[in-house]
C-alpha cells in the first residue's frame, strides 16, 4: 500500500506541475474569466451611467423660509426612502415672469429638469410633460406636505427623533423554503457545469501520453493502478486550482458591485461554512467518478476521434443523471430523491441539494463513503482493462461472441 501511494504521489505531482506551471494553464484560467469580466465591467459602467441618468431633476421656484422648508423635507425623505426614490431638487429663486422662467428651464438643451414646481407652498403648481406629471405627482405632493409642516413650525420645529428598532425572530414556516431551494438548484447547476467543463481533459491527457510512448515508461516503473490514481488526483488538484481562482474573482466582483455583499443571501440548512466544504467534497467525488470512466476510455482509445465517439454516450448520461438529481431536489426524502442519492453518479448532486435543504451531517458521511467505494471500483476496472487490452503483446484477442459466431 505504501508503494502504491508513493507511486501515485509521484505521478500526481508530475502531472500537476507539468499542467499548472505552463502557459496553457494561464489561458485555461483566463478563458472563462474573459466573458465574465467583460460582462461585469459593462454592467458596472452601464449601471453607473443609469444611476446618474435615472435621478430625475426637478426645479423648485422658492425663496426664504419656504425654500429652506422644502430642502429640509427633501433631505428627510431621501434619508428615509433613499435617493433613488425621490427626485433631485434644484431650488431657484422665482423671477417676476414665472411662466417664462418655467419654459426656459424646461427648454434647456443640457441639464434641463423634467418638471418645475412653482407657486410656493400656498399655491403649488407642477409643470412638465404628461409622463413626468403622472410619475412625480404623488412624490412631489408628499414632499410639499412635509415641507408645509416644517414651515408652519418654523424655528421651533424639534429635531426628528430616531426610530427605535426591535428585531423579532419569527419561526419560518416549514413550506417557506424558496431561498434554500434556490441555493440547492443553483449549486446543482454549478456543480454540473464544472464537472462537464473540467472532466473532459482526462481522456485527452491519456491519449497524449499514449501517442508519445510516455505511458510505456510509466507502466514499466509503477503499477497501472497508481498511474490511474495519480492522474485523477493531479487533474482534480488542477481543477480545484482553477475553481479557487474563479471563485475568488467572482466573490471579489460581488463584494465590489453589490451593496450588501453576501449578507443578502439566504443561508443553507447546514450553514455556509459546512455547505461550502461539502460542495468541494461532492465536486471532488463527482469529478473523480466521471473522470475515472473518462480515463479508462482514454486508455482504450487510440485517437482523439475515438475519444469523442466513446465519450458521447457518457456526456448524454451525465445530462440524464443531472436531470434525475434535479427532479429529486424538491423532496430529498422522496422516492426520486432517495434514488438519486443512492445512484453513485447522481449522488453528489442529490446530496449537495440535501445539504442546502435539510440539516443533519451523518447522511453526507455515508454518501461520501459510498461514492469513494464506487470510485475505487471504477479505477480498478479501468486499470484492469488497460492492463489487458493495451499492454498485451501480440494481436488483440477477438471477443468471445465473435469467436462463438465463427465457431
């Protein structure tokens, strides 16, 4: 066992260093980030422009105490409702000809207000297009009501007392799981996409080493089982390196672009730290299960065309497995959910969904042990097929059914 682990470690370290410390790995990391970074940059610039353009400007013709009362009322409402909900006020002293001043303000080529409030607090009038009047009527009316109250009190107006807040913890209804269901389904989709994207490199890796005869040198030095285990470990480590870079970039972008960061996300049933750990473990399990089959296919195939032909049914099978796990995501303890948790290839998806929906750690320990047993079986079978069919000397033996037909 010690010799097997030592040989697998040598193969894993060799493949990992050769893959990660290369120029192609840099393009591998940057490739998925380019459209994401371009989309985030465009969205942030567009959002900044929209925030600047969406803030309506309303001109208010007032002076003296009325102008101060309107300004105080606007500050009070912006503090309570937010700046995006209230128009930006431009308070100007009224001219003798208010009608002419209003038309001049609305007709400006740059920085024109969308509406003008004239007449003071006693006889207010709102000027603008019909769309602007329909949009601003309620908010301007509320603003003027608050300003009238402030103006009546004048200097004797007491400062507004702070609002006392009392948080009450309310038990969540059993059927209110929209947030956790969203986490469960999103985690399943992300896991499926990562496994589908990253596992395909295993078959091509084996084809490359078979074509340049490196595999023969490795087989002469270490057991075939150790080669399979080492290559799986190396490709898993390389995939986790890429996921770490992509995840850190996505988390940084969310913190920079989102005002609340991660505070607005609902928490899974097991909590975010344990859920993140289980997500990594289930990714490793799913990646290794699929990768073990792909590595075996790469060991049997001789050309990339054969790999594509042989892996097509596996890709369709992955989609069916994901559909099974997705169908049981809503009811993890239902028949479909239990079937998806037991079937080894859909088990990582089903159990990751369960981690978001239901508490309890022991089912995940049992599932990880079950998946590890199947992984050992797949690696053993793949290594045995490689040893019998690829490393045999002389012509390949015909299949039994073909020999039976000729006999």
